C-alpha cells in the first residue's frame, strides 16, 4: 500500500491521476454491505493495483479508458481435492480477459469449515490467479494450490475477481460452495 501511495504522489503524472479520477467518478463499486458507491481516483488506483500486485502482475499507472467494471463469470465453479491440496476452477473460456496479457482471474479461498455450516463471511486468502495470454489463452479448468490444508468433508467458499490489462477490477463474485472430496 505504501508503494502505491508513493506512486500516486511522486510517480503518476497529472494526466494519469486525472484518468483515475474520471474513471472513479463514473464507475460504481460494491461496498461490504453490497451497496453501490463511488470511490476517489486515488482509492480506485489503490483498489486495482493492490490486487494486481498481489497477483504478481504489472502495476497499471494510467486510469482505464473504459468506464465500467469487467464482467463477472456467472459460470464459475470450483471443486476441491484433499489428496492433491488443490482447487479446480472451471470458468467461461469465452470472456475477454483470457485473450489479453495482463488480464487475469484472481481466486480467493475461505478457511475450511464443517460441512454443516451454511454461512461464511470470511476471511478469504488469496490462492492464485489464472492469467490471460494474447497468444495462448488459458483453458478451463485451471488448477490452483489451496492456501489452507483441506480435508474430505469440509465445506469451502471461494470468491473471485477479474482484472483487465487496463487496470479495471471487477467486484467479487462467488460460485456456490464446494465440499472437499
């Protein structure tokens, strides 16, 4: 976060800050209560780039020119394998982020709980990303190591975000819960 604050103050040009401010004033995001809100340009810059840097992607300095959030993947599904300590992520392989370098789907996993639990509010831990590629797009399903030790019969919640190469970051979206096999 400190790196992004410093970049906003010292590295970004006035034009780049203006681009983030324009983007922020035109694009609503969901807060923790599910309400639509507007962030400042600085907050949008940090929101996007914290996730981008966490995934090991390249920081985006210029604000997005497209004034909308990326589409979410309503077909997203997950399956957990206790033996391999992996999650298999099935996704829509026709979405635009797959065909762009710098685009990705970021996967977050909640701590495993008893199969009897019917609600989970977090916390979630970053598990990994499925990175887009303009030459050879990824294929579904993708396999990612779990950030927690999982056992058969546990219930796990997953959530995801899509980031586009221009810095746009979707709201979180979730598949249905999965029971570890």
